[in-house]
C-alpha cells in the first residue's frame, strides 16, 4: 500500500471495513493484485493509476482495493482461478471486479490506458463495467454466484483432477453451455471480450465428440 500512497486512486487494503463500505455504497469492488518487482504492475500504475482521469472514474464508481500477492497468497489464488477460467490465461497485475460480497464477475491482467496491443483500454473497460453494473446488476450478481460455486468446487478438489479425462471435458462443456449468452453471444455477464481459449476448447470438443452445440457456441 505504501508504494501506491501517492496515486490519485483512493486505494483500500483488503479487509471487512472496505467490504462494508462497498455494500453500503452499492458499488462494485475493483481489486488489483500484484507484487513489488512485477514489471507490468509498475507499467499499469504509471499509465493508469497515476492518470487523473482514470483515477476519477475509479474513485467515483468503485471501491478500489490493492493486494500484494506475496502478503495474501490466499486471495491471489482464489481470483487467479477465476481469471484463468474466464480468460484462458493469468498473470500480474491481476485486475478483477467483484460484487460487494466479493464474488468476481469480470477480470483480466494488464490493461493499457487506451485500446492497443490487441487489448481493450482500461478506460473503456471501466466505462463498460459501470454501465453493466447500472443496468444489469441482478444478472451480474446471479452470474457471479454461479462462478463462485465453480471456483469453490475447484479449490476443494471436487471438480479438479490430474488427468484430463472425458468426464472433466464434459464438465467443462456443460459449464460453458450454462454461462453462454444465447441472445448476444459470449459467456457470463457484461462486459464481454473474445475468449480464444474457450472457443478453442469448444472447437476441440466438437471435433472429439461431434457435439453440434459446442460448434454453434463458437
């Protein structure tokens, strides 16, 4: 936290007081996880967290929480599972948006301040999350409950296995079918971005089983 004390972003430490603040204000939590020697953490800090315009967006619409993964590996592990499951990759800085009840609904890693490198801009992501939270809060909350249930199963080992057997592949397909948006496409709640790892999994599932639903989702 001391490293970010000079940021215009109003950072809070992970703890019950800040969770209560989010609940009382009805705001989603923006969780940023990194560590002191992380190169891209410093890049995102310089580009976005020291940017007055971006800081104003964060301070107005979110409760922003900063976590050092070396101090809270438990928090890092939980939300890394979410980011990896929904984007197909993980890393730091990790950026996750949570309901006030700490259920994740959108996440990623490094975001540039504006769209480049084939990545959406952090400003655009924030604006889309604000819009989605305003218009579709109930749907986001329900989606986050479903996702958290999946994560808990993985953590407790009920849905994890060392071998990528047919049952696990079938479970993965059923999860993506359940979270697929049949009206607008994509998976989970808004905002949505392409998830090539998920699409690749579904294409392989179609090739393996001939499952037409997997191909239709792609």
